[in-house]
């Protein structure tokens, strides 16, 4: 069963982040993907077989559309705000800025 259907995609993403190479270095290889999927106890063959399918393409397009609608320019980006309230988009990975936004949301 593919990772997205099995609810284990988060595990795959975490494993890839922990084994991440340099940006634009082509570190994501077929072998790495297979080993990562197997480490997450997934069927690597089934997961890789559907990655170019129509369902995955639709999900990617829906995610891209949602990001555009929410004005998310890329990663990292965070939406911070009180439950049920207005969210503010925090761009980048500046810890101090993110920390201040969370504090402000908690104080609201």
C-alpha cells in the first residue's frame, strides 16, 4: 500500500529530512527512496509505482492551489494564530520571529 494511503507518509518525510543532503545535489535517489519506504515498513514497489499517477498529480495540484490561495511562497512557512481566529503567515525559519508570533497568538 502506498505511503499516503497507509497514513505513514509523515514517517517517510521525517526519514528523508533526517537523511537530507545538500540542496540541489540530487541526493534523492531511487535507492534512497526504496530504503526509506522500507524503513517506514511500506511497500516500496507499490508506493513508487503510483507516484506519477493521476491521483498523486491531483493531490499535488490541489496542494499547489491551496498554497497559492493562502499566499504561501514556499517552505518553510507557518500559519500562526488563535484557535478559530485569524492566522498570520510567518515566512522563513527565523526562530525568534516564529517564537514571537506564537507568543502573540497565545496572548490573544
